[in-house]
């Protein structure tokens, strides 16, 4: 049943990348346990507006755990304490009355801070643009059933394709590595017959872009897997490691 | 050559190098342990084994060279990765609350560097015998170098044994992450074996620790005794 | 009164699109890069259009308000996408998909458009598969289908419960390809605030960079709006928080007609509202109705009891009772209205009494918990996350919520609005769903418009524009820029006492009550009287903090809410003028004795397209008659 909580928030506030930020303490009072973490912030923001304090800026959109826009590191955990849950789907019933909650933005060098809790995740876009696609012109596709795909492969591709692109993997990684994100996309397309023609190129270019964007290197902490709201498995990183080496080999030793 | 350089420049390339050299070193550590455990078969077995290794001549130097090269590349590459990783996260979190990372994973660089210094000591202690040049002259009744006795005598010093145990502990801590880590990095940690491997990795490291630690422990507890010299 | 020329090609229905494609003007591949196309929105329609046009060689500028085009709200669609492939060999065809869609839309959609939609549906599946969308497959490796939302054939393709996500990521990956190739320039975190019209043609837009606050103008040869629906006018809806009517409303104020704004779809299976703080409603895929049984207690006094204590004979499985042949699978509008009726009778459940049970106990008994977990596990998990309840043990509580809007800017067969140069795609236009959309049809329409319609029809406009290039130096751009800047500054200058959200909530609640699932002449008149008052107070008493030249989420919301406050009035006006019940528009005065919607085909078989004339209350209602040459208008019965 719903009841109400009184909490203390320590929220990271920063006007922009050029201005130093700091934690600011706000009380969050009479928060119903049925509301989501972002609705809790809405309530706090409403009270800030009443006090003529500029509301806390945070990214959010769909509020149903799929768009990948919301972020927030809550008490040191990307997307908060619940597993397989985005911040927008985290509900306040998982907190206790009197708790102090630290709220920080994704802290990743490749994600420059924009304001308060909002960061710029365009680095992920550029990785995607480097090769996270199958070049297939509209109009030229063969019948969808012309290439049967074993169910097991289609299911595994779907497991990888479920990535919502939120960047929590990089945010949770002590090395700020985006390997889980890249692994998900590379594996998704490598597992499908349609992805084969660009397989080599894709792995090489996406990894190259990932490196040049300034993400760190994966040292197998598996923090990414633990916080991933889409439950992308770290075994896809292993798959990417394999894909990359085979791609590099194919690329340097052309048999044609 | 260009391909090799660009491979090494990539993050995954470097990780592969670390994993491959790590794999070689784990192989060495295991082989070395099995060889040394012959100490429990008595002086005959161990000294014969030592003489066999010495008898390899140039090949022994090749093996030693490869091992040292692997160690060197392993260390240099991990330090490079470590520098990059630090640079990738300019601002740290105020609150840290790891969800999955083990102590072993978080201390790889520290455990690794301490183990490296331990290896230097170990080489001076038992390979070059620089700390006890007189050991070079010890021979068993067969006229072979009496490695059996010098190992036991070497471990009778509690400080040396203590340092060895510490070194071994750190080595095995390093391996408990390292073993599953190279499987992951070399691209064979599929989802079916991911959990068993993560589960087994510390136990394998633990076995290696017990195997190695049994020798100084047996020595200091007088369970095995040197030949008279 | 202006006549609306829908430009529907002549000839038999099944030949119209073929004929139109042949008759359409082509732009020489070498000349395409000389044309700039603005695409606003990056959902299924926007992303697929931008990628396709970029691929063809046009110079595309694409805008979205999110930080990445991949976050557009198409991503949240769960259930699936329809196509007339007939892979299951159960008697499906283009003709049947066409008929089902027309009937589902309660005979208020254009025949030719719907037929085209059904025709290209198969190509969409081929295209998406080629782009790597991991649709569900059978063990033999061929694509799997399921039946969905009121259809009697299995024609829905799906990717677990995340079909929208996978289709959008497919379209997005194509967009990424074009961005990398340089044919598309992407502008994320950029919001369109006005349309620029030069000599009666849409020639550009005014946008605000949401990071720097800079207000800028972009000129183009044509503008495509793919900005989604207006469901957030109700404050609580299943739309994303950022979804808004601003782009289409601004275009409407610049001369584009708004068609059928009263057509809103209320989805029956959403998680009920549980408090004032609530910011959005969450949809549970209606596939749940395949195995769940909907019921409420027969007696009011049982409503407070735990569901397990209510005996079988005291439960009213009202959908099965009223619609024996479709039962729990009755279409969305009908199921929603039935839920409202039982709640109005005081038989609703849950703390707010606005909820009905969706009970899986019979299915669990029949099939076992594991089968149910396999089919709906992710939905049960989602329900658990939000409500904290375990639906394997207690029935889910569901209630209808605003989900989709069938109305939108009026477009002709080329998807061009009455304002030349302005094309409208996807949910933002009005064209294909009539008064009610069937499940798994929104994804189909968005991708049809973007992949297979727009690329063919854009030439019909562009070829008329040779040598008529407009740049942002034109005085109309400066004028629009100044207007937008002035409006932004005005919002910041009010410094009143109430938050933007509080106005949005007030408007939403009013519309839900007066222009929601059931509408009456009186309720609509009340809303029409009240909305201008809220609007007036908004412009006097809203408190927007922060600055204009900075990331300012309150300012963004304020602009959107200001537009909702205007749009809501037009919606009520349209609902008032449409004196019949059809699909998602239910006028309580017009119903059969058994409570079913009563259409008035004689007087209202038409599209109402509204023209803005400076005062919303005086908006002019234009009519496009709907001529049914191929289907017979019938009472839509699902009994």
C-alpha cells in the first residue's frame, strides 16, 4: 500500500560545462511510495518553482523504460538500486523514510556535461554512425522469408538488439568503457545473415570510433552488465572481442 | 606491420595482447607449480627435473626470454590501458557503489605490480642465487645441483616465507580475475559458460595458491628436510 | 469556402497507387542534391523519410527534440506491425487488411489511402528484415505472426514486446548511415517553434537549440512534419513527456488545416492512475487480452473486497457478456468505453474506483504459469515494477488511457497539406485510421509514409519549385524569428505564481472529463468556456524560471503547454460539431439503446478540416466528403 516518505536529496547542480558544479541539498517531502523516481523529482521541482529556484534539469522522455533518455546515478549506481530498471521505472517504494539520496549525472569523459544532471551522449551517436547499420535501400529488399534464420540466432540477435542506448554501461564502468553498447550493436547485426556483407567493416569502424571518442578500455569488471536496464549480457562483449580480432585478421589478410 | 600497429593501437587489440600474454604466463605458473611440487617426491625427483631443465641449454634461454617478454609486454600494455582508463574518467563519482566488480578486479594493477616486484626477488633468490651465492655449490649424492635442499633452506627463513606467501596470495588474487578475464577477452566466454567460468576462476586460483604455498609451508614446518651440506 | 482536393487518382481502387506512381513527377538523380528537405521528427515516419530521401540524394536536414533520433516515442510501441503477407495461410490479403482497417476506423478514413497502406505493408516487412530488425521467428527460421487487436487473421509481425523499438532502431540505423554519408544533417535537441511560409508555400522553420537557447531559421524547398500526435493535451497519456502539438499547431496557425482533432484513441489496457503526482500512464500491450479475462464485480458493494474473495457468480465478465464473438478482444474504442461504463456505474476497482480487473487465473489454470510467463513475462514484470503487485497471483488492474490521436494535419494523397510545400507524415497527419486505429497499424502507417509514399510523391511538389529557391534572408524568416523570440521572452517575463505543469494538469483533467471517452454537447460547451480562461490565466500567472539562452526545460514545456491550451479548444470545437458517435469519438447523445456508437453517415461521412482565422472559436470547418466506392458502410458490430 502507498504511504509517504520524507527524504533528503543531494543533487549535483552545475550551470554548464564551464562552471564548476556542486551538490545542493533539497528536502523531498511527502513523497508517495507509488511514484517513480522522476515523479519524485517533479514534486521537488514543483516546490523549487514555488520558491523561485530554478528546477533541477534532468533528461527524460518516455517514462516507460524504453527510450533510453533518462540517466542519473543514484547513490553510486547508474539507474539506481533496482536491477534491469531504468531511472524512470524505479519506484520510491524501494527507498526508506529518512533516506539521503545522492543524485549525480553520468560521469564519463566522452559524455560532456550540459547542465545539472544532463550530459551529451553524442559520442554514442557517432559510434552508431560509424557502422551500426545494414545498408539496405528502401525498395530493394527481397521477400522477408527468402532467408530463413534459425530461431536461436534471431532470439540471440534480439537479446542484443534490446539495448536502449542510455549509456549506463559507460557510466557504471570504472574505466568509462562503452564496450557493452558497441558489443550489443555489433553482435545484433553479426548474428543475422543480413548483417554479413558489412560485418568486417562494421566491427573495425565502430571500435575505432569508440576508441577515438575517448571511452576507456574494458577490463571485465562487469559493472555494465549489472546496471544495464535492458539486461544485455557481458558475453556479447566477449563476442565483440572475437568479432574484432577476426575482422582485423580478415581485413589485413585478404584472400581475394 | 601497419596492421599489427593499428591492432595494438585499438583498445581490443591491447586487451588481446594482455590476455594472450596472460594466458602464456598462467600456463607457465601452472607448469612451474607442477614441476616444483616434485619436491614432495624427494630430492631425487626434483634435482633430476632441475638438471633436465638446465640441460636444455639454449632452449632454456629461449623459454626464459619468451616468459620475460610476455611479462614485460603484459605489464607495459596494462599500464598503457590503465593510463587511458584514468583519462577516460576525468571526474569521479562522489558515491561509489560497485555492483559487480570484485576486489580482485579492482586491484589488478596493484596486485600485478607487486607480483612483478616479487618475481624480481624470486629470480634473485632461487634462479640467479644472488642472495646466497654459496647455494650454487650444493650438490646431491648424484652430483647434481641440490635444488631440493636450497629450496627448503631458503624457506626456513620466516621473513622470506612470509613474503612468498604474500606474493603468492597477490598472484592468485590477480589470477582469480585474470583467468576468467582472458577467456572473456579472447572471445570465448559465451553466455552458457560465462557463469561457470566466473564461478570457477577464483577456485582455480585458490588451487594454484595451495599448490605453491604447500612448499614453503612444508619447509618451515619441517615436513620436508634438506640434505646435509 | 475552399475546396479540399484530395488528389485521389482515378481508376479502380487496386490500380490507383500504381497509376499515381506512374503519373508522379520525377526529380533527376543529379538534381536531387539541389533540393533541401526539412524533416521535423525522427520517429518511424520521420527517420524512414529522412533516410530514404537522403539515400535518394536529396539534401536533408532532420530535427528532433530528444538527444538522439533513436528516442522518438515510436520506440515505445509494444505489440507489433501488420502486413498482408498471409504467411500463416489463414486467408489474409491486401483486400482484407484494407477492409479491416476501414471498418476498424468506423468508416471515417479515405478508401484510397487505406488501400495504399495495405498494399505497401508487405514491402515494409521486407525492408525492415533487410535492415536487421530481429522479428520473431519459428523454429523453421521463417517469420512468426500473431493475431492482434480485433483481427481474425494472424497478420501481426513482432519482436518480443518491443516491436516499436526494433522498427525504430532499424529506421534509425538507416538514418545513421545517411548521416555518416553526409546526405542527412541531424539536429538533435532542437525544437521546431514555427513554420515559415513564403508566398503561400512552406519554405522553412524556426527552431530553438535546446542546449544554447539560440533561435535560428532554416530554409528548404519543402518541409516534412513527422512530429507525432497530440495525446499529451490530456496531460496524462501513454505518450512520452516531451510529445507535443507545437509543430503541427504552429503549422495550423500558418494556414495548414487541422483535420478531425476530436478523434482520439483511448487504449483499454493501461495501468490505472494512482495519484495526483502521476506524470504519465503506462500502456500494457493489448496482446494481454488474448489470455486475460476482463471483469468487475456485479455488485457495487463488492468493489472494495480483495478480488479473490469475490465468488465467480458475483463477477461480471462484461466484454464476454456484451460481445460474445469477439469477447475480450473487442477493438480498443469499444473495450475502453465498456470499461468506462462499468466504472460510471460505480463498479470500478482499486483505490480510485477507476479500474477493472484483467484476470489471468483461468489461463494460468489452463496453460500453466510457465506458458503465461513465456508469453507475457516482460509485461508482468513491468506491471510489478510500477504497481508492486504480482499479477500471477492477483488480477491486474487496468483502465483506459489516451494513447493515439487519429486526427492531424489534413493531407492529400501525396501527403501534402493544403499549404503547398508542407508534407505531413505518420501520426501527425490524419489520413489512414479514420475515427479509430486498429492495433499494430500505427507502426505500419509511419513506415509506409516514410519509406514508400513520401519518396514517390515528393517529386510532385519539388518539380513545381524549380528556380524558386528561398533563403533565410527572405523577410518572412526575419519576421517569424522575431515572433518566436518575442514569445519566448514573453513567457519568461510573466514571473507569475503557478508552475507550467499545474496549468497542463488543469487543462488535461478538464479535457479528460469533458472531451474524453464520452462527450456531450453540454460537457463540450463547458470545456469551450473554460479553456480560454485557463489560457488567459496562463499568460498572466505562469512562472517560468531560468533564462532563454540556456538549457531551460521549464521554458520548453511552457511553449508546448501554451500551444496545448490553444489546441484543446479546437479539439472540443470539432467534437462539438461532429454530431454523431464514431470510433474514438463517442457523443453520448448519439448511441443505440445498447450503448453502441451511432454513426450518422448521411451528415458526417466526411473529414472536418479546420482553418485558423485568427480566433480559435471562429475557426472555419471545411469538409472533405468521404466517398465509399468499394466498401459498404455498415454498423460496426463485434458482437
